[in-house]
C-alpha cells in the first residue's frame, strides 16, 4: 500500500480537500481547505487533480515519512521544507524515496501551509469529502504521530513550474465587503467596519474573531432578537457585544445573530492566512454596496 | 416578504412568519430550478445560494413572486415516526409549567404532527414546528454541558432531537434510539426540511 506515516504533527494538521458543499440544509458545514488556491496549486505541482485531498498544516511542525516513493509539494506562505535534514524548498515538486522524512518548518508569515502528495490522501470520505470539519467533527480525525495515511494512485506525472511565488500574508489587510442581510440593523456600519480590527487568538477554521470598536445597533434594533437564519462562508456576524466574527469554511449553517456584511470571496484565502494580531479593515466600495 | 442582499452569489428571503418560510422552501424545493448550490431555510427566512453564472437566484425570485405563501403547496412530504421513551430529566418541570400531568405531556407531544422547519446547531439537528401551546416553554436558565445523543427536547416554538453528545439548553422530555445523523449513510440525516414527524411513546 502506498502510504505516508505521520512522525510529528505540529499544532494542528488536518486532511482537507475542496469540502462538502450542498448539505447546509442538513446542518452540515461546507468545510474544505481554507486557502483553496494553495491546496489546488500543491495538487497541480504533485501531479494530482486539483480536488485531491492534502494536508492543511497549521503553523508548521509537520514531519512525514514516505512508506513508498512519492512526490510531494508544499505551498502557502514561504516556509522551510527539508528532506532528511536537507533544505529542498517549497512551491516545487519534491521526490521522496521510500523511508525519507519530509519536515515542514514554521511559515515566515501566514498560518497554513498545504502539502499535496502524488495520488492524494486516500482517507475515507464522508459526504463525498475527506475534509476534517472541526465544528461538526466530520471527516478524518486530526493527524497524530504514528498515523499511517493511505495514498491513492497517482493520476499523472508531477509537473514543475518555472517560478511559483509563495503566498504573502501581510500584517494589515483591506478586505472588500458587500452588504449582509441585516446591514440595516447597524448604525454607521460602513464607517464602523472601515475602522481597524485585530484578529484575535480565538480564531479558527470556524471563523475569525475580531477585536476593535464595537459596532452599534440602530435604535429600533437595539434589543431585537433574530430568529435563526442561514449563514455562509464570508458572512460577518455581529453578536450582542458588537465584535464581528468572519465565518470561514467550518461555520455553523444557521445562526441567531445578525449578519452585517459579507466578505468578497476573492479575499477568503488571505483571511485563511491572517495570524492573530493581523490588522484588518473592511472596505465597502459603493459599487459593491449598491449591487 | 422581502429579498435581502447576501454577498455575491446569494440572497436571503425575509418572511413574515414561519409558515411563510416553510411554504417558500417547499415551493422552491419542489420546482428546484437548476443552479441552486444551497437552499437553507431558517425560522423566518430562506437563504438561496446559486452556482455563479447560473441565473438560479433570478429564477427563484420569479418563482416566488407569484407564489401563494400563505398556503404551503400540497406536496407529499416524507413522514417519519420516532419512538420515544418519555423519561427526560426535565419532564416534571415541563408538566409543572404546563399545569398538566406527566401523562398529559406525553399525550400532547405524541398527538401533534410536526414539520421540520430548518436545521442547524449540529448536523442532523432539525427544528420541528407544531408544538402544542402548553409545551412552548423557555430554555433552561443555564445549558447542560453534556446532553446525551437521542435526547428529545423542547424550546420555545420548537421540539427536536439531539443527534449526538453536545451542550444544550433545551428542556429534555425523553430519548429515542433512532440514528439522527450518520455521515456514511445516504441520506446522511434522518430529518430534512419539509419532512413531517410524529413521536410515538415507546413506554
């Protein structure tokens, strides 16, 4: 059996593919890689279909032993990658002989690196996906030292690329947003969202929790309760304390706090890489707002 | 009824009542225009997400603009019966607050026919509407940290079954052995929005 053995995991290493959208009506979050372009790039470099399952590695510290020869690629932010202690670099296909150990260091900025392996991780799928959903606890359990990960059959030959640049996770982000369904519940919403917010350490795959100047409700809505309604990835939900949560892939499918605005989808990969302490501001272009 | 913006590829229909929300969901589910990526009913709303470029949102708006949402369409919903042992930790509290006997609580809960209005909280957790008046009671003042799977609870206008161990603040009146959610089964959830549900006392 083609396989990788987990030697060490770092803070959190999860199997992720493109998730399981389409089940929200049953209460199942979409899940999937938070930085989708990083996973699909890693898969292309390793010769896989873009949708193959790889490993989402939070803040490095992952070491894997090849139980069989295979090709891997590591993407995301710039990060040290070593094979048996020798630097090999990220964002390029790397061939591993049977028994060799690949180690991913801590990224120099950002949070999540992605490792793809030829054939993909062939863990059991649930609802059509191998993604680990940390909210619902669906999908393969978080990796632990000693796990043996079965690999699929490589569909083709790994392709190199001349130059592939790592993701750069800036320490300040400007995130374009459009209005949410309850935008009218808030007073001075555009100006409030445009102030500086800080990503807190309570953030995870469910959502980014922000600290800053609390958003205030319009008088008519000050005490209003919201009957539970559907939530989406990128929704900016505002609980009674006024501090927004930006929902990511493992978000609950319904919720009882108002959604004030919604992040443009193109910004989701950058949010996936936002470390605690990252500063961000939400920018609502008029064109987007009036759409 | 009013449409609200929800990002680039979705819109939320604000409904005046739970009945209207259920009717809107039923109307869209039965017509099922192509290109709908997600259709998520809420307690007073319906969230429609389209596959980018499919035009499904416009199709749903057209469909609902002429629909009679005061009278849900006469479909043939799935009917599911759940066997319940009425031995919940809050059964006496519920009887007391309702001003009835324990037997009456069971009779009230089993006589009604419920509709799965929406899901959430956990995979397979359905919010069931149709609860008789005396059983519409508030949540516990402080939620339990561990509610066993299969627990049948009530809260406000809803009743429901916890699919798995979780924290929870609903008043518990019994438990069922039915499997509410199995990610390896097809379909994975026993209850989906629009289903009719009855509870039967298993003694």
